[in-house]
C-alpha cells in the first residue's frame, strides 16, 4: 500500500499562489508569481530530485495538472529526475470538468474523493504524490487521507495571495520527521499528521 504525500511551497506568510512564474496563477489580481525562483539552489534541486524517486503515481488538482501538462511533456529526456517520473507514471486528476486529458497516462477521478484516494493508495507501489494543488490538499487533509507533508518555506513575505492553511483548514497537529535548510534560507521540513491539536495555558506566577 502506498503513502499519500503532499509537497507544498509557501512563503513566510503562508502564501502558496503562483510559486513558479508570473503568469502561473493570477487569480484575484495576484502579480507576484515566481517568488520561489530566486531561492532555488543545489540543495533544493537535490531535495526535489530525491522526492520524485519515491513516486509511484501522482494525484493533482485540475489547475496544477494543466500547468504541469503545458510544460513537462516538452522535457523529453527520460532520465530527467522530475520530467521522467511525471511523464512515465500514472497521473490522477481530481476534476469534474476535465474530460479528455492529453497527457498520458492520465485518469480523471470525479466520484467520492475519499473512496477513490483510498483505493489509489492501496494499489500504488510507492508514494501517491500531491504537488501544488492546494484546494485538493486541503480536502485530503480534511478527510485525514494525508500520510506526510513536505512543507517548503521560502524566506519571503508577499503580503497578498491565496494561503494554503487558510480559514476553515482542519485543525491538525504535526510531528516533524526530518528536514534541512538550504544556503538560500529555504526550509525543507517533513511532517506526519498527528491528530487534532492539544491546548493548554501557561500558569501565572502566584504573586502576579
């Protein structure tokens, strides 16, 4: 049985929108796309390449699928550490509107997400990886379907844009399982969901 692993890029203020380029996602008038690019270095590249070696299949939201499908099939080297797995392995798209995906092998899933994803995990050898796809990721977290989160935090504050952990996100505790810091200050951390948060209060000094 495979594990469902989410990889998410966020700014210090939690923005996930348009990490890869100025025209990637301009919803709500967002004009700061491409904010991850200046921080990419050798350590980050090694993390990304190693991450993709564990993939057995990919689960993507419609917007991320369209972005990937417009770029990665044009990288035809089968030995490329990212393009190779993306072009070769099964891809599943959660969508009610996509009917004729042109990037093979792709399957559209539009029925009950929990049942579909549970079945995908059972038949995937390796990781069922989610990249980007914030709306899908939030839904997967809400149904306790995520086994691990790679949270990649870039040292930049954007002040605007859509946030991954926004209002209504299921309260979730996490346990850190690994991580490192790149020379450009990117925090590469891996977490496992650990149930609901616990709460408490600090005791005041008796003479306060």
